[in-house]
C-alpha cells in the first residue's frame, strides 16, 4: 500500500492515556498524520502506534456507560436473533460485554485484549479471550469452540493494523452461511461533518464502503447489506457473507458507493480540500474560544472523549481555555486529559451555576446531552461544538 499524506494534525498523545498527574514526565507524543491510498482509496494514519501502548489493562472506555449505546445494542441483538436465528456469536472487541450479554442463551464468545475489560466479561460468564485478533487466535477459537454463525465487531476492526489478516481470520471462523457485521465510523460522514477528530491513534483506518469492497477482493467475504447509523458521529454497519453464502445481496450497496463517489471519496483532491477545511475549523474554533474568554466567561468540556483529544491537541486548547472536563466515566474522573492536561471531574461536582459554556467533547451524544441538561440551557448556559463547523448552539 502506498499512502500519500493529506492531513497533519500535529503532536498528539495516546488518547486513552488519561493522566494521574497534571505535569507528567515523558508523556509519549507522536505526529498524527493521515494518508490516502490510491489503489484502494483506503484512508489511514501514516504511522501506526504499537497496539500495546493503546489496548492494555488501563483501557478507560466502557461501552456500557452510555444509555444511547446500551439501548442500541439491545435493539440490534433483538433484530439479529429474529432475522438470523444464530446459535453462536463471536464479538471482536467485546469491551465490557454490553452487546454480548444479550446472547446469554446461545454460544457467546468475546475477544478483548484489554485485560481489565476481559476480566469483567469472564466474571459474568462470557468466555473471553484476552488476546489481539489475528489468524492464530481464530484457529485457536475454532479448535476450542468451533465456527460461528455471526461475528460482530463494532469500533474495533478499524483499530487493527493488519487489516487483511483481520478480515481473512474472520472469514476463517465463519460458518458457510455465517455473517460478519462490522460497525465503524463512516468516512463519508467524517468528510461531510469535517469531524477530523475521527482521526486518532486507535483509528488506524476510517472506512468507506468503496474501500472495504476493494480490500476484500481476495478474501472470501462479500458485502450484502449496509446500514447507516448515527452512533459515533455517523457510522456504517456493514454486513458481509461468504462468497457462496446464501444471503441475498441488496442493491443498496451500489447506491451507497455511488453516494460516496459523488462526494469524491475515490479522488485525492477531495482529501486536500478536506485538509483545508480542517485548518479553517481550527482557526474558527480558536477564535470562538478567544472571544468567549475575552468576556471572562467560564468554559468547561462536556465528555472527555478520545475524539476531543485530537481537537484539543491540534487546536492547542488547554486549561487556559477549558477549566475542566466533566465525564460520567468513573475511571476518567480525577485524571487529566492526555497532552493538554485539563482536569476531569464528576458531572455532579462540575455542572453548576458557575458554568457559562460547555464544549461538547461528546458531540456525538448531542441530543442525549441537551435533553439531560435542560436546567443548564434554561438558565442561559450554552454549548459549543466544532461539528460541522465551530459555533455556539
Ligand atoms: P464516546 O462516545 O465513546 O467517544 P470516544 O470514542 O471519542 O471516546 O465517549 C463519550 C464520552 O462522553 C464518555 O467518556 C462518557 C461521556 N459522556 C458524559 O460524560 N455524559 C453524557 O451524558 C454522555 C452521553 C457521555
């Protein structure tokens, strides 16, 4: 693969490295640059970060923390059971089991390299392999358990550097008529929303349907259906079957690919244009923060997301702009944001009358958050977002 760089997001930390110390020594930083592959139109980071630096026993993200996501996983589980009647399901990147727990009456198996998370699911009776997904692991699971009717993986395959091996191993572990469901942020939505914060250490790739289709050319997988989702700021749920599998291929795939091509997803110029938009977004967000600060207003951050780490570090927004972040995740509280060292506290302590503005780190949960914070809005509190362009809501 030959990647050509189109975007430089500057020095960035490991996004899940929430710090216990405000002034850490030797914090690991790297230059976050994004590139485009002419042959496959695959968009990926120019430099991959060693997985063990990101996915270890300190991994902070808990999938079950969000009500929206919990509900979405339950709904998806009900639909899959009805439609495909699976007898077995494997999840790659099973996190704290929020999806797999809906399949307790069939064979449900997790793969989760982060030991702290695998411990949680093993404890609640979901057999979980705490290893990185690859061909060897797929064979080990086949030997110990067998082939699977469904392989599900949300926000994980885009993290795996050897993409072809990951997909090949999935095809390896599927039954003849088995299906693989991949869910990852949509490149189309990223371009449309100028949500450059989809790029960070973990997101080695941001997929389009167009590029996925190219990548699986030599693998026994074929896309048979695609759903657009609102999760994570706009994702695709892509259904794959084996090439001789019995599922019917929907004509919505051609439609989606046409839509992507209309936006120029397969042209390098599109990405150069995107890069310009990102630079403008930075300038405008910084201006907005400066105007608010000049009026001596208090700004906090709402949701210390991984995504926001890219924005804060790229735009150099630190404690001088954002006094603190609030976040409901217990193991982020009491810590500091990576790279920018802004304290993170419990919303109970931080969401009070002194707050004038809240920057939406978790802009992907805008609706859920705005519904929850009626009191803040009623007393004149305002939210700031950078998506699709920096503004006060
Ligand atoms: P997430 O959507 O997983 O984004 P990323 O993958 O970029 O980290 O993270 C959402 C974060 O926002 C999570 O840390 C929880 C936090 N959050 C709140 O603090 N309050 C809320 O009301 C919501 C919806 C999320």
